[in-house]
C-alpha cells in the first residue's frame, strides 16, 4: 500500500469511532424527526409575541437560577480549594448527590420542603408561632429557580474550585506581604484568574436551566418555559421548528461554554506553578467557612433525605420519621407487575442492562478519547460533537431512536439493546469527559517515551495509557452504571411487557395507583445510585471533578 | 505482550460480567418480532398492557403496546404523520373529541366488529365505525373535605362554583397539554359554554387556580399535601386511599369516552381485527375497571371494582359540533390562559 | 552508527525553533548540544528521535535517510528531561519495556535486563516503583531503560538538570561508564557548559535555532569561532584592540598602548585593524597598578570560596577577574576604589 494511502487510512480510522458513535446515536435519530422542520414556520415562530415572551421568561428564569448558584458556590469553592481536611472528598460527594440521583427525587424533595405543609413552612410556623403556610413559593418560578440552584450549585462549586486552586500563590503572598487589604488582594490575585471560571460555570448553569422542562412542569405552576412549549406540541411540525430553534441556541451556547472550558482546562492541566497549598482548618476564617460548607451541603441533601425518609416512613412530610416501616419495601419483592415479571426480574434486568451499558460505554469512550489523544483535530471535533446531549431533549432523541431503530431497519423494538442504546447515547458524553480529564494528565513525555522505545499504538494503549487511567476507567464504569440504573426517559420509551428497568417499574406502580410501593421503590433506586456514586468518589477524584 | 496479574484479573472480571449480563438478557428477553403493534396514550398504559398481555396469552400472538410517552392527542398526531407507512395496526384510547381528526386524515379503516352488537347503541358514538367504543369515565368536581370544612368554605357543586372568590389559590385542574383528564376538563367547558364564553370562564377561573398538575400523580400529590383543595378528577379517585378526604357531590360531570380503531394500511390486519374483537368482548371488557378508573361499555362486563365511585347526576357529553377544534383550543389555552 | 543531520529546520507558528542545522557525528562519539534555554537544542534532539517532524532537512543514520521513520522504528534510546519513567511499572519492568515492546523473547529479555541493571548499579531494586526511588536512582533507571534494547543511538535531554551537585557527579559517572562500555553514538543536550565539556567528544553550540559552533570539544572551547559562542563558553570579558601584525601562530595587537602577542585562532582570517579580544574571568587577575595589560579602578569585590571575584572598571568596559585566590581577598579589599592593573593570560584569549 502506498504511503499516502496508508496515511489516509490511518486518518480515516482516527475519526471512525467518534463519527460512528455520533452518526448512530445522534445524527440518524435526530434527522428522522427533524426533516419535517419548516423554514417558513421557523421564521414565523421567531416573530410570534407568545414565543418571544416564552423565550424572555425562560431566559429570565435561567439568569435567576444562575446568579444565586454562583454566589452561593463561591465561598464553598474557595473553602475546598484553600483548606485541607479529612473528608474533603466525602463533602464533594455529598454535595454532588442531587446531581446524580434521579431528577424526580430532587423535585419530590423540594415539594416536601417548600409546600404549604412542607418542612420549611412547618419550621417557620413553629418559630413565628403562626399557622402555616408562612411562605407560598411552590408552583411558581421561584420554586423552579430554587430547584435549579439545588441541582446545579454543586457543578458550579466544582468548576470554581478548580479556578481557586489554580490561583498563583505567589501573587497572593506578594499582595498580602505588601499590606494590601483583602479586597485589593481579591482584585489583584484572584479576579483575573477567576473570571474565566466564573463565566464558564455561569454559562453551564444558564444552559441547563434554559433547557429545563421537568421542573417547570412539576413545580412551576403556571410558569412555563420554551422547552415546555416544545414538549406540549410534540408530534406536531411546529414542535420541530421550536426544537430546532432551541437546539441551535443551546448548541451554540454549549460550544461557547466548551470552547471557553477548553482553554481553561488546558491551562489548568499544564499549570504547575503557583498552585495554592492547602491550609489546615484551624483559623477562624477556616472554621467559619467549614461551618458554611456543612450547612450548605446539609441543605443540598435535604430534598433527597426527605424522599428517602418518606419511603421508609408511614407518615408524610416529616423531618425525622417516627413511624419507620419497611413494609412497602418488603411488599415490593412479592409484587407481580402484572406483566409476567416480578420485582427480582426487574432488578436483574436493570442491573444487567446497566452492566452492559457501562462496559460498552467505557469501551466506546476509551476508543474515542484514544483517537482524540493522537490528533488534535479529532479531539476538538469530539468536544464539539459530544456537547450535543446538552442541547437535545431526551424525549426527542428517544423518539428518533424508536423510529430509526425500534421500527426502522434494525427493528429492535422489544429488545433490551434499544434501551441500552438510549442509555449509551447520554452516558458516553459524560464519561468521555472523565476519561479525557484523566488522559490529559498523562505526561506527554511518558507517551513519547513509550513510542520511542518501540511501542506500537496498541501496545502503548494497553501497557501504558490504560493502566495510568485505571482509576478513571473504574470511576467511569460506576458512573455509567448508576446513570443507567436511574435513567427514565429512554427506559420508559422502550420498555415492553417483559422488559423494564427499576424507574419504569416505579412508573408502572404509579399507573396501578400504588403510590406507596412506588415511593419505596424510588427510595431503593436512590440508595443504589448513591452507593455507586460513593464508590466512584472513592476510586477517582476526577469523576467527581469533571462535569 | 505480558499482562500483569492485576490486568488479568480485571479483564477476567469484565469478561465474566459482560457475558453473564448479555446471556441473562438474551435468554430471558428474546427479541420478539411483533405480530401486532398497538398504539395508545401513556395515560391508559396499565389497561392497554393488561389487554395486550391477555390477548397474547389467549391467542399466542406477539403483541406490543407503544405510547412514545405521549398523550392521546399526540399519539393520534403521531399516527397521522405515519399515514403513508403506518407502524401501528391498532390504536386505542382515541378520545371522542379527537376522532374526527383521525377519520378526516384517512388513517383509520372502518371495521364493524363481529361482536359490535354486544355494545349498546347509545355507547356507539361514532356511527361510521371508524372508531369503536372501548370504555368511558366520569370527570367530576372534587374537593378535599378536610380543608374545605376547616376553612369554612362552601362545597363546590358546579363548574361555575369554581370561580367563587373564596376558592382563591385552592383550585387546580390538570394541564390539558399533558393530561387526558385536563383535556377532558377543557372539552367539558367548551361543550357546556361554547368556545368564547368557555375561554372567558377559564380566564376568570385562572384567578383561583394554584397550579396545573401535569398528570394524575402530581394531582394526587398536590391534594395529599394540601397544596390544592378543589379541582377536576376522575370519579374513581373519590375515596382513593392516598387522599381519603377527597369527595364530590357529583352534581354534574363530564363523560369521557374513548375508542379503539383499526389503522388503515395495518401490516397485520387479521391480528388487529382479532384484537379489536377481544377488546370489545367480555374478556377484554372485564379488564377495564380493575385497571382503575374507566368503565366498560359492554354491559356484560363487570364494573364491580368501581362500585364505590359516585356517578354524576347530570352527564355532560362532548358536543360533536365542536369536533375538529381541540388543537386550536389547546394552543389558545397555552397562550391565553396558562401564559396569561 | 554515524549520525548526520542535514539542513534541518523546524518552526512553531512564526518562530523558527531550529534553522538549518547541519552536523555529522561519527559512530561511538558523544556530541554535546549546548546552548541557552530556547535555543532549539531539545527540538533538534526531538527531530533526531522522530518525535517531531522537521519542516525541511534530513536525518541520516549510517547514510540512510530516516526522516520519515516513526520513532519506534529508529532503534534509539532516550533519557527524557523529566525522566518519563512509567510510574505504574517496577524498575525491572521499566528497563524491560523496550525489549517487550519490540517482541524480544522472555529469556533473552531477562538476561539483558540483568546485565543493564548491573551496569547502571540498580541491583536489588528490581521490584521497586519509581516513586520509591531517590532522584539518582530514578535517573539510573531512565538510563538503563534507554540502553536495554542495544539501541544504536542514545539521546540524553538535560539528564543532570534537576540533580544536586553530589548526584550530578554520581549520575554523570554512570553515563560515562555506559558510553565507554557500549561505545554507542550519543547526543547529549545541556545548557551547562562545564557538563558539556566534561561529557563530550564533540561540542556544538546553538543560538536561536542555529548552529553557532561545532567541532572537537577542546578546539571549540579554546577557539570558539564566534563571539556569541565564546561568550557562552565563558569568555565574558572583552577589550578592544588594534592589530599590529599577523605572524604564523600569533597576532600582535595593541591594547591600551601596549603591544602584546595573542594566539592566532585556527579559523583566523581577520582583515582590518580593529579587533576585539575576549577572555575568561578565570584568565584575568588583579595586580598592582602599573603592572598588567590594562588598568582600571577596582569597583567590586566578592569572596567566592576558593577564588575572589573582582570587578574592574577600565577605560572600555567592566572586566570581571577570577584569577586571584581567596588569600588575596584582604589585600584586594584595601585596594577597593583605587587604580589597579589586570594581568591576562594571553595564550588563552580569543581574538575576533
């Protein structure tokens, strides 16, 4: 084979894993539903006062979600970056819990917190000695904003922590030694370095808040967003046009976020000088910040705790369940779902699918990241393409997959492979970030050394690169596993009479009007997911840090 | 290339896990080539799957129920969009107020099932036999007795009562864009008051509305937590264990009727017709009321499971003269009422 | 193996990191590539190794063009600046890596690894991991890994840069031993001129991507061909002079009114009358006024251990003198601020 031909083949192979993944899991399904988009309809929508108002409302809500998330995150991020203490990783893991557990858990918990007879009103009423409700915030934009702060504050903390950690220590020392006030030190030593991180975290929270739909639907009351409008008009051409508009808007925004983050990440990884050393938590300010951290994390955990407490309690809306009852949980194991499968079958199906999904996702991510590590253009393309999940509604993607593969040329409907495909589509982008973060920490000289000493690409991968990122691989597996266990949209779409996952079986129980059993099952799912995330945090700090 | 002990253990573990999982899934869930695809809204998933399971068992036909997580209007629109190459063979849960759209789109095939005569004439609301009657339910005005009595409020009886100023912030009705119950409520108002007066009524009512729950679960949740006290629910929810104080005077109520239809161009017409006949027959109709909230239309079938639920003294049915306007109402509701 | 680099250039963005570098290194010799940071020596090394592709030019091994060959096919060993040891492999596995990567049989590899471990004095450390070793031990592992596959060319990228003086001595001894025993062609990159001079047979000085000087180490050191090389090699003092006459081995120059003879550089093709005399501080000594080649005012004095560092302001430039031993410190202290003379070892001056 001529050298040129060989070079072309190698180039093509470099792009293959990424393009194959993107085409199969995104491009084909999306094309199958978006082809019906009407350009003139899109233009007319853009001039529609109702749509404009929705867009403005959605934007205002996203900004309102972003500002408190960042403001609350900054002191905690500074604390985590500055102070050394045992349990720092545990704190991060607990902080991230609302992000990892199924979304319904957080929303349900917020209802239990903010409702008229919720925990907050009970406490305020007791303190002020008046009848509840004292605060009426549920079913409003305020409730949506509060929910978003719960979901996304942890992500903001982790991004900002990276920023604080990379501040040049010598600048801080020089400023303090010169007698500068804390404000001046903040301006001189921190501000320049932190602006990109604040921008990146703000854009991320903004983007997630913008494309939200489950929170407004569940607790927004009359407040509604653009994504809710898209959801409300599904199966009609207008929905495709709206979806395309939102897709373009959020995709460009995501690219902007990621382009900015690309710059930050490379700088951060290669910057070794001036990293802030950590101080023991003995100073007054350290103790104050520790107190703040504990309170904030406790508040973050409250919704999940309330849901768990309720699932094993026989009474509702209590901070400390007094009448503990595992009856519902026990009854679950004896439940026939009416479709020929029992609860044990559901557990085995869920775990099996999650295992296959996790293994395949790790394999696919390794392939993609490996090729990206060899060629800068592949890496940039990878970053851009894998940002798609941030911009696409899962139900749209699920519908596309159903049409393309469920009833399309593969006719996979009824098979577990379709559920697995849906899970893989949303999990691979997440764990690719974990892998990439770990991969880029491999010293380029170590890679050069392997190549120089005669290692072929595969040899180097198996003997050097994979062993060095082993903790990230394990963490990715656990992350993928727990994400698959708790995933609902695709599972719901593709489940059949004989095939369902744990969250879908909870929905079935709800259909059967067995809310008590559904609550117990949801509690179980939360526990499984939290256990997997705890294991992840023990294995790899990367998985906790990477978003 | 030599592998370390750790690598061998890791690869072995991965291999075992993967093989075990795949084997389990392949052996326990063989991919079934469906001989019958049934479309329907997610709201009747429990009934639909019970019907399909029983049909499968009796007639050894591999049948699947598909809802795409969509409501009745959406799944109907989905069917219309597949007109040239339909995936479904049968669609069930077709609401009475949306049948015209499907019929006009030409996606249904009239089918006078052999056992149609078992269904009383009065229940057969589509005389063209494109959509055959399947079941019906009753939407009532319900209220949380504990809250209403505690606050000394008058008991709501009629639609107009809902606009009383004493009920400010206590009323709910489901979002009609996501909930069949909510949609039925909307249709109820349009049927009774007409379109323009109906929307004026809804605008007035909105002052009392606290929230529009997305579906049954959120409604029950909101009621049980006391976030709302008065609103539209199925009659079978009255006395439901999660909300034991949910009551209704059942002075008036809306009759929600839905049907089953054969898809034009169905790929498995024989199985489809058999399924329709099964659903209309006693065996199929006996599965309706145990599913929780709808009544069979075949008088030979039992609805004993729902005997506790109050039925409305005055029944309001859909006004066929307004057929064809539901989507327009939904758009108007979103723009004028929800966003208003 | 003979190494030849021919007209190699490499640019990064708008900057030429390496610009038309050409040299030839005979088999079994050590070449020191010397120059300040950023001069292109590491890039040159990477071009030779194949880790970086040149924009133009060739690299030849025994006359064969290897420019297009990937690194793994060039049969070279390299010690990286930051060592690049595989942290997850033991010492033995690190050293065996090149053999395993090239498919050498286990038994042959085992024997070879044992040999190498012995050569670099790592016996007993086989099962340790890099992070469990001292800096010097890690360096020896890196060297062992570089030579284990009998590579034809050995590249060393600032191998002693991060070591303290005691370790530097220890490791440089290992390098010399290895090179002596294996007679492997070696390219040694460093910014430290004393290291370069000690370790090499041939010396190349680079500035701004270009080769400024190349030749046998003693010749390049004693007679650097350019002022910049001379300055980098320590000849940091300079005095203007006038050429009075050129003899076979000497050039007569006039400095400060005095006529002296200086060694004629081997490449001397000087024309014109004006010249510059460069010399090293250690070849200049402060003496009493009236003695020495030039005079000036003693303006600075520092105690430097075995030597005294003196600064004399002449009519031309400041001259740094390190020729006085520490015994002269107190005497010189009394001359601070006064006129003194500078005696220069004319045989070691470099004339430009």
